[in-house]
C-alpha cells in the first residue's frame, strides 16, 4: 500500500469552517464551492483602519464575536448587542464605517 493510500484511508474531515471576514468569527460549511482562491467567500473581506492597515484578533480580540455571512449580493454582519447589518458588496465604504462602529461598541463591552 502506498503512502497516499494509507493517508487517504486514515484522514477524516470532521468539520470545515470558512471566515468571510479575515479574523472574524467563522461558520461551519456543510458543502462548499471551490474557486481559484479556495473555498468561495472564505476570507474574501478584511477590516482595515483609516491608514489601510488590516485589523486582526491579535490586536482586537472581540473581532471573534463579529459573524459575517454572504447572502445573495450582500455581506450580513452580526455581533452581540448590535442590530444585524446587511450591506451590498458594491458599497464597500459603508462596510468600513459600519465595522468601525461595531468594533467601537464591542471594545466598550466589559466581556473579554
């Protein structure tokens, strides 16, 4: 039996997650589409500050509470204590403004 056959018979994927916004909460996939960059909508978006530097959970731990999902032609965002926000893909400026608001509210929360 070749190494490939041994590995193929012993590897099992128990769960697969995608993260539409890099460093934000992911969600489980039951099935997915693979395109040229990997799973469709996985890390398709990134939060940046006003200088264009990307934000990460290393600096903003509460980003893990922001859940993003791609619904039709829009990005849907939810976070504890915030109303859901749905933004069309073509409106990227408002996404940045909305995420700064969400990060501000989350950073003021007492829960770590």
